[in-house]
C-alpha cells in the first residue's frame, strides 16, 4: 500500500542534529504565544517571596545597543525588589554555527551600508523633500542602524565593568547561554528565565519570560510550559518530538516543517515514529532519539566558563560576588580597591 503524502513531507526533512548544532524550532514563538500572557516588569518586581531569575543578557545588550546605564538600571530594579538576578553571557560559537554567525555579521554590515546610502540620499535631496518625507527617511535610517549594530569586544568589556562595579551577579556560558539557562532552571529551580530564545521550552524550562519587542518596553510574554502541554493535550515527550521534527539543523540548513503543521499530525498519531511510518520515507536524515531535546540536561558546572565558576558558587550561596581579579575583569582604576 502506497504511503500517504502530505504537505509537511514536501517542505523537507530535518537532518540529524547533535548537541550544540540546533539552530531553532521553526514557528515555535507564533505557535506558543497564544497560550502566553503579558507580565509587566512592575508585576515581576512586586512578586513575593524573592525570586531567582536567570537572564539571557545578550537580548538586552542588542536591544539597547550596549547602553550600560539602561542595563544596570534594569538589573538593579530586581535587586531593589529583593530578587536574585543572574546574568548569563554567551560563550564562543560552536564550530557548526560559525557559518550562521558569519551570515548574521554580513547582514548587519549590509544594514549599516544601507543606512549610509540613505543618509547620502537624504543629504543630497533634502531641499526637495517635504518634512514628512524627511521624517520617513530618518526613521528608515534609524531602523537600519539599529539592526546593523555590532557587539564589539570594547562594548562587552564596558558592560562587564559596569556590572562588576555594581556587584551584579554574572556568569559566562561555555557555549551559548540557552544550555546554561536550561541547566540552571532544571537544577537550581530558578523561578523565572528571561530570554528571547523559545527553544528553552523544548529544554524543559517551566516559566519563560519572553521580552516584548518594543524598544522601550521591559515587559514580557509569560509562557508557562505545563499550561502549553495541557492546552495542546500532549505529554512533554510528545512536545519535544514536535520540536525535534521542526528543528533547523545548522549543518545542512535544511528547511523543516513549521511546528504548526506538525501539531495536528502529532495529535493524530501521538508518536514521532508512528507519524514517520505513515507520512515519511525512512531516511537517516530523520531526527533520532539522540536529538538534543531528548538528552538529559547537564549540570551547571558543566556549562559555565571555568573562570566564572566562583561567581556561580557565590550566587548559589548568597555571598557577595568575588569581584574582581585581573583574570576575570578588565582593569578599572575605580575598582582597584577590590583587586
């Protein structure tokens, strides 16, 4: 009997991915946001008892383009509310993700070039343009510059210096921040994880706060993992199977089916292998049970950049951050007394 054919087969299969090669679950944010609710920053700060909050700080670094004052004020608002924030910085890119990092850098370079082109065009034709047209040009230029902003080593050091000066807890991940955040949520029972990376749901994070995109907003979309499973009427394992099917592979850059396409089939067949038998030709490219989403979460000490491990220990024991030393912070005369 000929196997059935459906649209998601024609959209391409997912290649086998190993740990650290995952690029993202296609369509996951759109799929999950209808089950979330808005939580304002003020509501989060008013919560009792004191909350442990892991923060993917790179989101705010890019959102505010390295504005250290905004970053410090945002983080101190948690401390003033007696909460315990822990900033997590990305580590080095995995080898498999270098092409994607290069693509993003090229895109940012193009954004800056486009902003400069529009600036020249505006300057050349300003006298012939109406105020409305000038305003439109200005908004376009600002948008291109915002999207083209690059995080330099100098900016990174300035941010860390500012956080060191205020004794705000921070650690650097050995790789990307999401694995360490998932580990902290799993083993340290963090109350909240703040990140724009929805893949953390597939790694089992219970309370994910996704920052809203508005430039000046510090509010969040709260996505509660157990609520999603209840609304979808499926187990955690089935949800992870859907994510595995819809996961983009950084090695082959294949285009997987959108998770919203996989969901009705998973509801019907309830299992990835059954779905595969009915809808896909068996190939070695199908995601296996060795996919990252089925692996056990490593302990935090396995994910933290080694020199920052003392910061993590201090955080877990509620002791002052062991800042500073020449090895873990750029020299700053203002902080010399702490060396």
